[in-house]
């Protein structure tokens, strides 16, 4: 089975609103999702998330109630100024940097959920998802008796 990314936040506003928010009156927000690679070999699945400038503390990774893998990222950063500058001046323009992202991956049945691991290195979050061995797969199948 292939891991399938799911976008949970669908656009529900009518085109009239989309046209208004897409015009030149408002600056576009930085709302792009990072690139994701999903690899598979004989023993593992591997998910790679491009996250330049992010740290491991910006991420949360968990399994939801449906045992889907949920990758969340929230990064806040502001251009800090000294306290004295704020008292004597007013802002004509001040920019804050805020990024938020959530991606849900439907996991196949042949994984070992308790052995999922992740690491952050060189701007890439890598999640390793081990596959079950043949013995573990056999234990999952149950014979059903007919009464």
C-alpha cells in the first residue's frame, strides 16, 4: 500500500471571495506547504520534509485516532527592536514571519507504529517508518470461525 498525503483544510470559500483575496489589494501570505518525498525500500518507508531554516522544536509528529501520521510545523519569528526604539518611534511598517503547516499521511497496515523515529538534519526532517517483519504480519491475520 502506498502512503497517501491528505489535505484536510480544503478551500470552501466561493470564487467571489477568492477573486477578492487574490487581487493586488492584499499582499499574498506565505502559505506554501513544504515539499515532501516518500521513499520505500524492503524494510522501511521514509518521509523527507524540506524545512530550511526550521528546527526540530518547530515540529510535532504524531499518530491520530485513525493511525494516520500527522506532521505539524509552526514557526514564529519577529524582527526584534530595542525597547527604547519602541518608545520614541512609531511603526510605519513592521513585518512578522509566521509559518504554519500540517500534513497527514495515511499509513499502510504493514508498519511498526511503536518504532517510528525522526531526525532533523541540514534543513530536512526525515521520518523513518519501519515495516513489519513476516512473523508480525502473520500474527495480525486472524481466522474467523463460522457458527
